[in-house]
C-alpha cells in the first residue's frame, strides 16, 4: 500500500468513529473507540473458543441452537443485517428465516437483534434431534450446512504462510522491527481470512485431522516467538503488538 492509501484508510476509520486520532503526521496516535473495543471482544472470545476446541477443552454436547425470525418488508435493512450477522456468528440457513449453529450463540444473537430493534421478532430454541429429510447424522448435516472444503482450504493456505514465517522466527537471528512487523501483518491477514468464515464447528462434526487445528498451532507458535522478540527489543522501543489479545487468550489455555 502507498502512504496515501494508508492515510485514506486511517481517515475512513476516524470518520466511521472506529478510532480517534491524537496528533498529526507520523507521530499521531490512533486509539480504539468504545464501540471498536466492544466489537473486538467477541473476536477474542471466538479465537479463545477455537483454541479450546483444539485442546479438547470444549466437547460438543450434541445440542443444536436455532434462531427463527420473521421480519416484515418494512424493516428489510434490519432483516438483511441480521442475516449477515447470523452468518458471521457461524450460523447456517436451514430454510427461509431459520438458522442453526452448533455453538451456544444466543447472547450474541440477542445483542445484535436488540441493537437492530427486532428482538421481538426472534424465536430461539435448542434441539438434539435435527433432521433434514432422512439425514439426521450430525457430521453429515454439518457437511451439508457448512462449506467445510472451502474453510479447510483457507486453513491450508494459512499453514503454508505460517510455516516459513515460523522457520524465519526460529532460525534467523536479529530480525529487525520492520521485519517482525511484516511477519505479524502477513499472519494477521491470513489468520483473518481463515477465521472469519469459520463457524467453529466442534471437532465431533469435522473430518479428522482438521487443517484448522494445525494451522492455528503454527500461528500460535509464531505469536509466542514474536512476543519474545518484542520483549527483547522493548528497550529500543520495538513493539509488535498485533495478536496481543489473542496471544494472551491462547496462553491462558496452554497454561491451564
């Protein structure tokens, strides 16, 4: 990206009130607003949940979580926004106005519906007996409802990016601050690309071995090494703060 493109991105983030800018030029600081911090909260929770699944700490209880809604045409924008939110939260459409998740997503769904002013249009229910036609096997249903092959390919791409970066962090001594930042940004881009469409299905519903488990392990190892390098260079004001929240969440799991 050119300097001008970066400046335009920052200007847009400030205009959208996602960040507040303090100062001007290269010495300016960007601070996340309350809304941005609130939006980051669920992301950290989802990443934590993914690593808990990888560690076998979040077994599936066999419960499907469903959301049904009937939003009138007069509030179509809210309806479309809700659909997008349900997909982003890991839901899959079963049929018109009915979405399902394998995870307990009710608090997030309710918060989104409340924000959109359509909470009274929602019906939430759970079941351990979901069937489509003659299919009731949970793993088969999961393959039908979610694009697992596409998600797996994204994780294979993430692993292909993380592996050489991990070797670089392990064996190349004296990485400069710009080099560390480059590695962090590359990992951030691919990690986001892989995680955003992932419904975080329980391992019981996924083919094994699942590519996401190995890809996240590689990235977590990179986070650990970047964190060590940051601490070594702290006296020189060399800080790579990407993944700070994620890294802390993963350390809590590995230390448990």
